[in-house]
């Protein structure tokens, strides 16, 4: 089996147990608005993992609420959202087995990167605070889209055919196919209901958490 030269990770729900943290924060920011609209928005949010908060709040205020001042409302909501989640991101638990896998990959000189829909500067600060930043060659996030960030990683020689991509959303799965990456779906905290079924049907691998890779580390990534 060929050892991958690069491994790319999504962040929320893959590195950090933060999917529910962020879903709760979206709901808290939108408290006071039409409950039916908020409920529908939150269902859409969960179905579109990996899309940035900027695009999601813009959709709510521009397309759902049709607010004339949607840009200002979006900016305000993003600021409030960031305040709510920042401390939680610094303390929430990592997905089981993540640290051990990263240690194994690093000891075998595998290049590592993060491609997240989360705010890039926020993620970098969180990773610095948690001591995770040193483990990654690149950390990319929003406001750039995950597709654009994957293009940057391809230009840097990481998102090349045969590289491994750990993700938990449909967007991650679609990106893996677009860039010809070996996709591994992390089911542990995924909010994509059809994820495991869809990924298995396509012949890609599904794991509950990284503990399944522990016995042989990177050699099980294929």
C-alpha cells in the first residue's frame, strides 16, 4: 500500500468536537426571529456543513428575511457568533484518536493541512492556543471557500491525487471527488444524515473515529 504524501483534515466534527457547538451558536444568535424561519435555517445549516458562517448568515438575512440592511445584520451576527464559539473551540474535546494519528503521520514525514469552513484567523488562534498549530503545514479557512482553499493546497503540492482527505460533510465528499483525493468519512459527530450510506455506496471508507486507525496508523489510510 502506498503511504500518502499528504493528509488534509476538515476541522469541525473531524478534529474538534465542535459541530453541535456551532449549531447551538447559530440558534442563539438568531433568537428572537421567526421560530419557523430559524428552524428551517438550522436544518439547512446542518445539511450544508463546510459552508462559512458569512454565507449562511447572509442567506438568512438576505434571502429568508429579505432585510434591506442584510449586510450590516450579517456582519453583526458573524461577530456575535465568533464571540460565542471562540472559547468553546479552545476547550472542546478532539475527536477520539486524533492526536495519536497526527503523531504517527508526523513521525513518517506526511504533510498535514486543514481545510475548514470556519474563519481562518479564528481557527489559527484556536490551534495556537491548543498547541495544534505546530502539527500542520497549512491551515486554510473562510472567507475563502473550501474549494478555493483546496485549489491552493493543490498548487502547494498537497491536494494531489492519492492524498487523503478526512471530512464529515457532503461538501467534503464532493471536493474529494473533484480533486481525486482518497476520502475517509468521519462519522463521529457528523450532521450529514446520509453520509455513511452515501460514502459507502461510492466505495469510500467510513470510520467512527480515528481510534479505528490506531493499530497500524497511516498504513490503514488506504
